[in-house]
C-alpha cells in the first residue's frame, strides 16, 4: 500500500472513524441531582491521596460540587468550586479542620468551559499539597495540613456533584480517587489525555481507589456509573442524565 493505493491498483477505502471515547458526560441540574457511591468509602488512614475530575459549571456566583462525604457536621470531606471561583478542598474531623487547600480567587473564571482539576494531598507537607487546574499547579491562598496523624476515614458514602449542601449546576466527566500524591507529570498526562485513554489499565491504575468515567466506555445510559478501578464502588444516578458533551 503506497499513498493510499493498494498493490492491486485500487484506491484504499478509508477506515470508518469510530466514535471517540469521552464524548458523553453526566449533567447535573443544580437542584438535587447527584451520583451516589456506596458502600462506604474508606480512605487510607493517614496516607497521601489525590482526586482528579473534569467538570464545567453553568452558573456564576454559586458553589459547585465535585464531591462531598459528610455523615454529620463534625466530620466531612469536601471538594468543589466556591462562589469566588476558587477550588476548595477540606477535611474536618471531630469539628477540627485537618486539611484545607484553596486556590487563589478566580482560578476558574469561565462558565461553560471544561476544567480539569486535581487536588493532591501530601499528609506530611502543606507546601507539597496542591491543587492543579488544567495541568498547572494553581496559585494557592490556603495550604493547611494541621494534623498528620488523625485519620480522615469517616466511612461514609461519597456523593458526586455536591459541595456541602450545594449541588453542581453543570457537567462532570471522569472522577478518580488515588492512594498517592500525583506528581506534576502525572497530572499533566491526565489533562492532555482529555478523558480519552483507559488509565485504569496503566501504572496509574494500581493506585486507583475509585474511577468513574461518568459516561461512555461502560456507561451511556441506565442508572449505574461503573467503577473501573476494580474496587466495586459503583455510582447510582439520582436525577442526573447522560448527555453528549466532553472535554476536547
């Protein structure tokens, strides 16, 4: 085959392009839509971890949740965008803030735009605990690791699309929990991939605690979002829907 012409002299028929991976996501209405993950999610007691997600928000001046784990007011783990367009992660145990990481104001300035966000927590170092936006370490306004020995494991369900009591109005794709602090090259690789490659089959897959693609691959309809980490932490759709949209 040379220049698209077969050895028999015929013109090569182009291969049919397959539907690209990542073309579907989950939409949230900002009122009561969630994806609920059970059984209870258990963190490494005092170990390092990271959470990666693609999302877009559709309204200004509101909180928008990536996930919440909050069985009561004194124990909660939260990650989301606040009203100042800052990415905000916190873990509160027995009423005390154990971890708090917040980017500078305006880190996510534009609604209707896909963002890749990653919180990377090093329990031994506040300065090495960071939040990345679109593959780049964001300027931080708060970096606090107040306690390196208290477990943040509160053994409760994860609610995707919730930040405290405020729901995401927007869309989400590929949320993944890791049992390590992702380094900059790993974050950049995930961002550049645009939610297209099966990272659960790579070296990163060994460190996945939960990996929900939030559309395509194994889920494009129905009520279940499959956990591809192999840990059985599937999500159940509560009012959300699959729509044709994705990072590109």
